C-alpha cells in the first residue's frame, strides 16, 4: 500500500474533511481525493462517506484506521532510525508513570519536549499500580523501584533517595523515633497490603514490620495524610522537597539505618525495538532529572 495514500486517509479522519487533509499535506484537494480513491480501490472497500465539506468513516474505515495510523508511525520511525539527525519525531507516544512523578516531574518537562517535537502526541497514563506495558501498548514506563522483571529492557536514569517524613504536629504529639525499634509504637502510613519497610543497615537489609491505622494504594494519598499529621510516611526526596523547604514536613533519620535505595528507571517492552520517539523522551527526562527535576 502507498504510504502517501494512507497519509491522506489518516489526515482526513483527523481534520474531518478531505480539504483539511489536503491543506495539512500540502496537496490540492483533487490530488487528495484521488489518493484516497486509489487506497479504497486497492483495499476493495469504501473507507469514508465523503462530501466536499465533511466525511464520516464507514465500518470498514473504522476497522482500518488504527492499522493505518500504525503504518504512518512505523514509516516515520523507520526514517528517523536511519536519519537520527532529522528534525523531529512524529506519532503517538504512550508513557506511564506514578501519579506524583508524572504530575511533578514528567509534566514539568512535557511543554519543552512537545515544543521541540511538534508532530508528536503524548498519552500519559498516571497510576500507582504496575501496568503491563506490553498488553497496554505502552512505549516507555517510568518506574521507581528495585527492578525485578528480567523480561523487560530498562535504563536507570537516576537515584531516587527516600526518607521517613512526618509533620511537625505529628512529631509533637507522638515523639520522634530515633531507632528502627521505635517504629513499632508509631503510626506508619502504608501502601495497601504492605506490612514491612525495608532498610539498609550496614551491609545488610532489614525488613521491619510496621503498622498503622491508615493505608492507601496511592502515594499521593499517603503524602497528604502525612501532611495532615496522621503518621510517618516513606517518601521520595523529589516528591517532598517543597514541603520540607516550607517546614510542612520534617525528615526523620534513624540511627544506623536508611530506607532501601530505589532507582528511577525507564522501562521498555522487550518485544520490539525502542522507537526514536521513546529514546528522545527518555533523554529529555534524563536531562530534567540531572537538573534536579526543576
């Protein structure tokens, strides 16, 4: 199939008319109409119901559209792979990250990234659960954790130091723990289903059983509960820097122990080559992290 004809079909569905597709592609309307007709002739089906001003997809057109978009994107990526110094990438980039990291770090770098790549669209999925990136069709996942899934291809972007934090009000009420053993008498804000926190103590890892009256599957919710004085929370430095600077949260160091070290990872599906759009995004994110996430 001719990629130029497929481009007319895709642009026409986005613009809502053949005239709009022609303007976008720099064609005269008659040429756009002929290319679409040629594609329909090759496929042996009508893809759109069209008039001079508007069009609507047929059932066959709706079925063909995602494949057409994928072919356009693959062609763009193929050109970029052999011409890495080209102007920019195009298509849809699917990214997933946790709620707080996506909101505070990824969202901060997206305006400049999209401005530098005007033909690229980004679909950002924010969730604190681990997404099956192969099944979800995700191009790159940003994960903050020890990496355990060896079936995935990953690149470590930066460290993600964590500490215990509490509000001044909570520490005034409950006292300040100074040792791991002190945690058993404190309200610990936990991810749903968690029963232990891991700490590096010397050259070994200690898993300490902790309890509390409040748990959530959302880091954002635990962060908010910590701010409101409900207990101690294990949070990343980048997530609470503003709260510490303003005095809303206080770091709580423990003698001879540090929370388990985590990394910020870019994770790709292993079943396909990393497309240029994903590489460019990860490079931009790495630069953002080098600047401290600002």
